């Protein structure tokens, strides 16, 4: 549901800052097993640049946790808890899933 909302916002020209943390970080890695009857959310993440969303923030205190080279045109940027608080404070709308 969160990815759908993100894509919809991007499709309608909204400025989007997507932040992944906890289990959401798994979306940055291809599924280890074929997706059977479900949605492949990794492919949706990879399609974000088509919706004018060209960066994703990964909440981490360790920047080395950020995966390298997974996506050609999508930047994965680390954001600490303090930086996330600032990002939220400077946002007009915040959706949390």
C-alpha cells in the first residue's frame, strides 16, 4: 500500500521523499525466491524513476549499510535518525506505513 501511494504521488507531480527502514529495507534486494501470486515490490522500487522519484532514503546510523549498484538510475541515500527528523519537519505531508 505504501509503494502504491508513493507511485500515485509521483504520477501526479508531487515531490516525494521515500524513506525505508526496518523490514522495508528488504525491498531494496531482489526476492530470493520467485514471487508466486504476489507482487514483486523490488520491481516497483526499481520503477520509481519512471514516476520522477529518483532517490530513496535508507534510515540507518551506519552509511555502509546502503546497498551499492542495485539500481541504475535510483540513488539510495543514508539518513540518520536526526536527519530523518529534519526531513519530516520540512515536509508538507507525511505518510507512514
